[in-house]
């Protein structure tokens, strides 16, 4: 059978459904087909939203009401550092906001969020084949053909545009030879959902740790809590209904997950190596059948569009889940592609816009990687260095992306970050401080002082806001970085003087 569509979208999860919905809203006459492999969505990673992906969900897609009723409101990002596995819980370093988050962000159960988005796209007039697995794509300049299999039946549809929203399957990037593994960043992840995780704000904890309980004015339970270590970090994300998502991400140059009976036991055992994890996960159980792992996480497509095709979301690339940028990329690419296709179907020449997307996407990917992630695992377990990075990274994100997006979301979601000369300057500044923090982390490891300050302090700041007050936090981050540079200089000078005492052990601590 041959059907005719203007646009066929492969994959109906976040990026596919969002692209379809936006396209249909911009061009109601467009004939859009979504082909989704899964009969039902299951829970997946991508549960913590940022200020950018939340602005996309609330301002562009208009899902505030749905999110408020069906998902959890997130209360910021918190990081926990320890010096020794046997350290007391309330001696660990905590870094995060003191008060409720100022902008809306959410902890989402992706099985229900993606289902809702897809339903909304269908209600807006998009067609859906489901469960239907795309098996073949034939791209032609005027009309492409998409073949799929559903319940044992094979069908082919034709379309002017094919959009790849197939996630890590990255169908088009692989087929066209544009798929590139990011081998400079050898990170892997293991994750599961748990039941029986302790409540960070319980009465029991108030009694046991009164100073901890009184230090913070918001609920820590609703935050994305991170346990930090040398070469690894773990996320802890609450989900509506009480289950908790927890996962480990590690750099295989620096860390190996200890052996164990099975993957869930190995993950659980690892969480218990951190003093905070030991308290929180003491009675927790992995939900059966819900443990997963990915290796070689980062990759990208060297080209993301051509005449008649475009790639959105994870199908175009992925870097690292620290700071949760995955749905930010999905938001930018889905919004851009939907707009270009709507214009083209309305008869406009979009060659310049396709050229922009192909040129800017790899630049954005590269700049985002080098500024925020490259070699970060060398210093992320050191509370002083990582807290400086957190203030600088999130502060820059607020200045460069969050503030403009809240001023004019419709415009800002139609361009990609790190654009133009200003984007290159910002990327250079941020990459520079990241490289310096990496160098300081390595120097501390070599000198045996890595993680020396991972005990006895809490930094609970006012919170990031999209106005000039954010500069206070950036200044704090700068001073902390410069202070670390000065300490390093002093130690280097002292090391130049012949020492009678042997240098401290250079072996990195696991926590
Ligand atoms: C460990 C880890 C943690 C993460 N944590 C976060 C986080 O906290 N916050 C965040 O923002 N991001 C996070 N991410 C990233 C986030 O998960 C992704 O960016 C997001 O899920 C991508 O959405 P998508 O719609 O592009 O792709 P997906 O969600 O992968 O959807 C692809 C869809 O395509 C369908 N499909 C695939 N092949 C076919 C086919 N042949 N035919 C038909 N359909 C097909 C699939 O069934 C699926 O429904 C994380 C990623 C990882 C790896």
C-alpha cells in the first residue's frame, strides 16, 4: 500500500511527538504520520528536566497544567561529596539551593509524559502507526519511502520529509554514514528504579540530624541529588508515586564498577559505598526487571539534515547526563525542525535554514562538550573544584540560555546555543576554566590532596535566577577557582624545595 504524507516521523517519544505537535500547530494542513515501535512506553532515563527543557514544555508546548497534575515539581540540583566511605552522613559536603527553585522544573516519569505528548499530537491531527517498527528508509529528493512492520504486516509510505526521532538507534545518521562516536569521552551508565528509598526530609532524619534538617528551607527529596566521586557520579531522582530512579555514570579511564552477583546488586552495592548513599539506600530494593546499562554514551551525527530529511533529539547526538542536557537538545532540535518543515510545506525556500542547522549543530555539540564535560570526571569528586564548576557552569547557563529563553521563548528555541562570535567567545572562556579545573584536579591527585575538603561544610545558596543576581554566584565560583589556583601555586612552590618527608599517597580515593 502507498500512502502519501508530507512528513513521516520515525519514533513517537519526546522528540518525535514534540516535533509532530509543533509542526501541526504551525501548519494545520500538514499531513503528518508518526511511526512508533513500542506498544507502550516504558520508564526511561531523561527524568530530570532543566530550566531550558521545562521552558520548552511549559511555554512552547503549553503543558504546565499537565505537568503540575501528573509529574513532580523539581527542587534544584544538589551535590554530595565525601572523603571516606565511613564518614558520618552529616559531615559530608552538600552543595545546592537553600530555597524552593525560582523557575519551574520537573521530575518526569517518561512513560507517562511521552504517552501524553503523543496523545496530544494525535489529538492535534497527526496519524499514528503503533506498534510499528521502521525497517527501511529510502531517501529521495522529491519523495522518500519509509517501510515499517506492524503485527507481521509490512507497509510502505511515501513522504516529502522524513524526520528521524529514533533516539540512540540514530537510524538516519547510521544509514547515511554520519554517525560518530565521541571517543574523547568514554563514559558509561547503569541505572534502575528503587522502592523503599529513605525520605531525605523525614521526621526520623530531623531527629537524627537536626543541623542538617534546619540548614535547608526546601525539601531535599524533590531535588535531583547527586553523589559525587572520583571518575563517577550517581543521580537520585524521585518519581511520582514514590519510586526513585538512581543511576551511576562513570568514566572508564578512572573507574570500574565492582563485580557482583548481577547488575542491580552491583549498582546497589556501589550506592552504598558513599556515606550519603548508605543512609538513603540502606533499605532500598531494585524494582525487578527495571535495571539497565549503556556503554559508550556520547555520539553525534556529523550532518543533521538535507533536502527531505532531518534529525531531532537523541537521534542527532548525546553527550553526558550530568546537568540533564538531553531534553534541552531535544527541545532545540525538535522546535527548529518543526519550524523549518512548516515553512517549507507552506511553500518557502528553507535551504538557508537547513544550511544553518547542519553548520551549527556540530558546533553547538562540540562547544557544549568542551565547556561542560571534557575530562570533568578527573575533578568531579573534589568538592572545592566541582562546586566552583557548578557555580560557573550553571551561572553561565542562566546568563547565556535561560535568561534569553524566558525573555523570548519563541525566538530562542529557533536557534542553537553557542551561535556566532559571542558564542565562540563564551565557549572559549568556559572551556578555559574547565581545562584549568581538570589540571588542578590532576595536580591534586598527584599531590595527594584531592578531596581534602570533602568534609564538614555545606553551601546552600539562594538559588539561580534569570537576572543580574546570578552574577553573585558566578563571582563566588570565580573566587573559588582562583583560590584553588593560588593553593596549587603555593603547593607547587613548596614542592620545588627539597622535602625530607615523602609526598602523600597519589592514589585517588574512590569516594
Ligand atoms: C544514563 C542517562 C541519563 C539521562 N538522564 C537525563 C536527564 O535526567 N534529563 C534529561 O533531560 N535527559 C537525560 N538523558 C537523555 C534523555 O534520556 C534523552 O535525551 C531523551 O530521552 C531523548 O528523547 P528522544 O525522544 O530523542 O529519544 P527516545 O526517548 O530514545 O525515543 C526514541 C523513540 O523512537 C522509537 N524507535 C526507535 N527505533 C524505531 C524504529 N525503527 N521504528 C519506530 N520507532 C522507533 C523508540 O521506540 C522510542 O520511543 C539521559 C540519558 C542517559 C543515557
